[in-house]
C-alpha cells in the first residue's frame, strides 16, 4: 500500500490519480475533510481506504501498519497568512517528525513536501543551502525547521524533501485565497470579470512580480521519479528553473480568450514585508540527481489547465 497524506488536497490528489494511471490502486488517503468540498478532488480516483489525519497519527505512532511501499507526505497547513504558531508547529513540524521517524524505523521511503517559502525574499538566492534560507512567516519557518531537523538525522531509508515553488493546476479550488494566481485569474474570466493583478510593489512594475510557476503534473512527475529512484535522498527544489511574471499568466489566458481585459489593483497592505516578489528555483541539484524531464512553461501549463476545467 502507498500512503498519501494530504491526499485529498491539491498535489496529493493529482499524485493519487497519476498512480492510478500506472495501474496502482492500493492507496491510503490521509486528510482532514472538515472542508467536505475536497472530496471532489478524489471523485475520479480509485483508492483502497481513507483515514482522518487524527486517526492516522494515532495508528502509525502505535505502529499498526504493515506492507507500506512508500509514504508521500503532502499534508500540511499551507496558509502563509496564518499566524497561529502553536497549530502550525504541531501540524507541520511535530507531525512530520513523528511520521519521518516511523518511516525510518520501518525502512519506508519518505517523500515529503517542503516549500520554496524557506528562501524568504530570495536576496541570498534559491539553492538548497542554509545560506539562502530566511523564512518570512511562521508557515515558512515550520517548513524550514523540519528541513533542518531532517539534515541532522541519519536515516536508513530513502528521505526526499521537495521545495515546491508556485504550483498551479487542477484540484486547487479548495485552497481559496491560497490557490494559485492562475486559478484566480481563470475564475475571474469564467465569471465574466476583468483579470486583476497586483500593481506596482517592491520595485516591480504592475504585474511584473516574478515567480517560478510549475504545473502540477510536472510536480507529480518529480515525486514519482524519486520513488522510482530509491537510491536518491536529499532536499531538492521543485520548480522549472525559470521565473515568469504574473502578467505572463494573464497573457497566456488572453492568448486563448482574446476578449478578456486586464487591470491592476493596489498591493495589499497585509502582504507587505511577508511576500516573495521574485522566485526562481536553482534546479542544478535536481538535474545532477538525474531528473532530466523538461518542464512546461506558463503558456503550455495554462493551456492544459484550461482544457481540464
């Protein structure tokens, strides 16, 4: 059996479907369905079982599972605007440590979600070294601290941390305000509204803030490649290696729906000094590990995203 925590979420549900496409259906989905709308992400997926996060945490700590082939740990609180540090550290840090130690004890491959947010403002670069890391919020700190803990351990199993950059694609609707800019722009288009982007901020002209946008299918492929290559462990960036502007997303939508207009809104006060205006993954370590598949650019990814709406 394969375990996917956060399996009803964005990347987790896409990973489950990709496993189905390989003929794998013996999957345990672990999640918190307090937001029941997330069930839609699994409606077209074949799984063996679903388990609530709280029950799963009790059961693996009691070591009641067997025949586990791999754990993909994607479950986390990903709300970068949440400042409840007690909750964030228990959910993202303590829980992750417990699960990692259980996988180590049972020699189970452990592939987990880190985050590009650990790089903060990016002034020190985006390579997988502590010199580049400076989290700006408690979410980023919880991810960063777990990475530091991982680095200090001596594991006998495969352990891979993937620092996701800006992932976008199918099954992210439940993320609400934390969903990608691509999602929000597509929703605005479907409601017949003008596309809205942030105006000038942090030395960038309107809509010209840049991020490394990675299509969810590409992020899933990286996960599966590491599972296929169990000799490889470490912390790796999961991005395309190319920064593109928020305007580029709007332009990709306009290339398909030429009638849609674009406008700029003032940059929100609450995001100032806690916002990444530029990210670009250094993927040299990923390439050196042997991952050679090309990544989709925004034009290709947005086109696929629209086709799956």
